[in-house]
C-alpha cells in the first residue's frame, strides 16, 4: 500500500520510501544531498542523492539531453519539489543508498525551489566493528566518521590502462570512540584535494566524515573503505554535534591495534 504523507512540512508529497515503478504520477519534497556527472559513452548523466523529511534517501538520474534544462536548479543542500518523473529499478551492483529504485527525470519533470523545512543531517553512519566483521553489505555505500590517524604520503601509482598514465592514491586510518581503526583509501582527484586540506589544517585533531564510500577487501583480506568517483563527499571538522563529541574524547594511547576481518569473523 502506498503511503501518502499528510505532515504539514511535506505539503502532501509522497514519501521516498513509497516510490516504486507501479505508479507514474509522483511528487516529492527533497533535499539535494549530492550531485555529480558521469560519462556514459559519448554523452553524460547527472546523478543525485536526494533525502526527504523522513530521513529516507534515493538516487536520481538526469539523462544527457535533459541536463541543461535542470542543472541551474539542482543545487547541493537546497530543498526542492520534484513532480512528474519515472521510477525504475537500480540495476548496478553497487548502490549509493539502500533504496532499490531511483528517480528518472523526464522532459516534463518539474523542479521548484522550496523553503527548507528541516535542518536534519543525513548520515548513514556505520560502526567500524560491523564493517570489519564483514556483516555490512559491501554493495551499498555507507557513511563513516572518526579521527584521522596514521596519515600516509600521497603517491602516484603508474598504470598503463589509465588515461593519464596512472592515478594518485592516499591511505590513512579513521579511529572511532571504541579505539577501533578503519583503513581508508582515496584515489584520483579526491585524494589530491583531501591531502592538500590535511596539510593546511588549522588544528592537529581532525574529525572526518566520509559520505557515500564503498567497502572493499584489501590484499590482507581486511575490510576498508574507498571512494566512489564523483559521489563520495568528505567533511573535515564539520560544525556538527558529533564533531564536538569526538573532539572532546581523547584516549591516552593513540596507537591501538587494527581489528582485522578475520579476528571479528562470525562463525
């Protein structure tokens, strides 16, 4: 049964959780959480992550021939209403959010800016112990937060298959409040931008939130997180309560053992 919201803030829009391909006349009130362009053959595709007042998120896609019609109205962190769109299944193995379906813009899709009705932060924060134990679905991107420790040097990795002859790569750890370390691997332009921000940081302690990262197994068979080109977002010491909480927490010993997947494996 489709749930139709009646909350005053929603103004009669459908909840993202109710969206499915079985109906064609949808309308939603959403915050644009992320927006990036992806090459598709000779063209491109605009991808977004949208979130509604009920904390549910969904992917949205604008095809190449329609991008110019909507680009100026699709601004990250802004609230918009979207009407007249299709809903289709996400066919890729890796999904940026858990929702099985995505919004697909049509030529008659209407987008209008609306007053922000919530200051809610949209995080799908996942516990490190769950990631390292292997119980988190690696086909769905997650958000992680922790103190940056064990920063390595930015390196260039030669690769003949890469269009620029190689790519930049950066490794570091995030440590949570349980003293568990999670290895992070960044590649490409994001690795360069992140390393530059790190070098010019204003304080020694840096709390980092990484949104929309995928999980992968390292050569040592240990779960770690890595960026997805275009979609991953990084926040350093954001002005949020979780940042203040972690900054106030200072363990006496920074050097704690990394918990491997094998050590935490569920029998």
